[in-house]
C-alpha cells in the first residue's frame, strides 16, 4: 500500500486533495494507470489500482497503519496495488468518491447519504458491529451524546442557553446532523439561536477533550469516538455529564464505486466480511474499532439518515 502524494513524494496538501476531486485529476489518473477510453466505456470498471480512503480522525496516520493488514489482504485477494488517499475533511473523501478516483472508502453515515444523493451508484456493503464500551452500546450502531464537564454548572439542557457549543464537522452525522435536526426539537428550534456560539472542532476526539479542558461548554460526540479518547487516557467517562443521547445511528458505512466489475466488488466485500480475530493483524484492526466482526449493510439501512437530511434541508429553505 502507498499513500497518494505529489511527484516529489510529499504528502497531499489540502489544495491537492481538493484538486483530486476534479475531472482534471480524474482524467490524469486514468492516463497514469493505463485505463484507455475503451475501458471507461465498458459495462464495468476493473482498474489496475484501487484507491482507498477513510474519513479523517485526530489520528488518521495511526489509523492508516492499522488498516495495513486490510489493504494487504485487499491487494492479495484482488491482485491489485492499493493506494491510500489521505483526506483533509469528510468532504474531501466524498469528493474522491464523486470524482471516481477513490474506489473504496469509509464514510460517516451523513457523508454517505450526501455522496449517494449526488451519485446513486455509490454502494454501501458493510460496517462493523461494535463491542460494548465506556459509553458505546453493543451492535452495528452508535449514538450522539451531548456532554458537559463534570463539576461545571452545566448540568441541564436549560443551563446551556447562551453558551459555547462544540460540533464536529458539517459532514458529521452525530456531530452535526443529529444535533441540528433531532436535538434541536429539545430547545425549540435553531441551535444557532439557542447557543451563544457554535464552533466546529474538526473531530469527535477534539470535541471530547475541549469539553473536559473547558474550551467549550458542551459538545456532541459519537459514543464510540468518545470511548477512543477514554482508551487513550485523555479523558474519563466520569469527567463528563451526559445530558442527552440520540436514537441509534448506523455505523460508518464501507462503500465502493458501483461501476466496479461484480467479481471485483465481491472480492472487496469478502475481504471485510471475512476479517477474523484469529489473524494477528486483523485482530489488531478489529480491536481498534472495538469489534469482533463486520456485518453486511445495504443502502436501506441508512434511510433514517436520509429522512433527517430531508428535514434539515427543508428547515434551511424555511
């Protein structure tokens, strides 16, 4: 596996990452990988290389190392070279899928719904079933939790009126969509009017730490992402008050381009659904996502997110 970089071997800049979502880069990639126009016109795509991407976290580089057993197995099962695209945001992964230069990706549920609304051929095929954790419950789902610092005066939703709220990213399901559509009903409407200030931290991990360090008065975090910060020793469950939890949200979808050849998609799907805790490298990866196995998922499993997106879009128009 290699990381996508420029000709000088440097990691992608934000500008480069965005440019790679354009048709210009897509055309260049087809030329560099030897894909002729005739191949693009075929019924399905069988690229010489597969590009894989994940939505960014605070430790994307570390996660890249953990994904290596998976990408090695992908290379072995598909017979293809695996490239890794280092993203700069949720949007850059979506752009990669829409630009057709990312073939396989891990998206947030909301980011997947956005991507599939623009390109319905993008297919979800699996996710991981979580083990129970500190805040996380068992199963292929998680929740958004509103947390404040333990010992602070912010012990009720009412006490947060006019305070500073931390959200994660505009493309985040639990860190933006659920708060703005579902939780907003708890405060009678627009979050921007209820809270004095809203800031985007960039990740669930940073939101969790920001609450405990008093950088924000409250934040919405995904239950499984909060567990990651606890496991790293940066916060404890006892450091926070949990003032609200959302309904269950389906876990991050693993997706691929729908126009890949069926045999190739079957091999990719088989790699993830076949991950085993009996293999040391795969066990390390599964342990990192607090899971024992992957489970098959379909587009319909994310209809709950689509309904929320519709409600959010309708509210914007008003």
